[in-house]
C-alpha cells in the first residue's frame, strides 16, 4: 500500500505500463510462432517476417523490450528467412545427380 499520493500515482502508472508491456510481449511471441508455421511457403514467410521485424522495432521504441533483445530476435528471423529462400532456390535449380554404376 502506497504511503503518499505520488507513490499511489506511480503505482497506477507502473500497473498500466506493465499491462501494456505484457500485451506487446504476448503479441511478439504469437507473431514469432506464426512465422515458424509459415516456413512451408517461403514467399509468405518473407512478407510476414517484415511485419515481425517491424513489430520488434516498435516494441523497442515504446520501451517494452530492450534493444539488444530485439536485435537478436530480428537477426534470428532474418537468418531463418535467408535459409528458407536459399533452400527454395536450390530446390528449383537442383538437377538430378548421375548415379555411379558399380559392377
């Protein structure tokens, strides 16, 4: 229980900010999980990744998460997308290998 009016106001503000931050974190987790389910279609995943990265930047600007954490998560998203697009390109251009004939 706060002892002064200013500490009571501070408590109310902290509660509001904590609730807002919790909502932002929940949304970021949901977006990241949905991105992992879209790995079957690299084009859709790439578009969705841009949305996820934008949300991380927004969360940093609002102070919901630290910049380092957002940078790490964005790097992992980018790495995943690069991996998906490179395997998709290889799958399109891959030629069947000639098999060795053994006696």
